[in-house]
C-alpha cells in the first residue's frame, strides 16, 4: 500500500464495464488502493469498515439503484466523498446528485487528468483536515 494514500480507499460502484475498467486502470497505474463493490449494500458495508473513502459511481449504477444511495452513504460515512461519472445523455442526474451531497460530477469522456486531480484534491483536503490547528498568537 502506498503510504501517501494509505488512509483513503477508492470504492468503485460502476455498473458500466468500460467505465469500471478505465477507472480501475487509473487506480492501478497511480498506486491507489481500491475496492470494487457490486451493489449498494456491499458499498455501505465496506464504508463502515473504513475511516474515509472516495466512492465513484456511474450513471448506470444510479439508474439501477436510485439516488437514495447518496443519502445512505452520507449517513454511514459523512466524511466520504462521492464522485458521479455521467455522460451527456444522463447529465440530468447531476443536479439531484449535487443537491444530495455528492462531492463532484465528471462528464464523459472522464479525462485522466480530471479524475486524478479530483482524487488528489480530496486526499490533500483530508490530510489538511487531519492536522491540528497551528498555534495562534493570543495577542491577535
């Protein structure tokens, strides 16, 4: 396990095989720890065992399982970040996803730099939140 990424696991609930293969290859190539989950119950049970995670879901998974999955994730792990992967034909899912607490949405073609920048930003934010607040001068 890469020590830089040891506290953040990437969970993949991706119904589309092509999207799943692509995101898996990015995780492997960049040494991110990942877990492929097959349904929302598997996702929720996995999240319960983690300190924090980044969960990728695609529009096909949301169409199959419903938008309720977002609130289930938020209740189980408020610190988890969900990223929705959508294509142009399903971009109507984005507004609802954002209203329900999804961290971000990425539109196809899911550029490598965009996916990786999103992951890096989340990991950096989690590291900053994990640090104690620096000492502040009482006179200020």
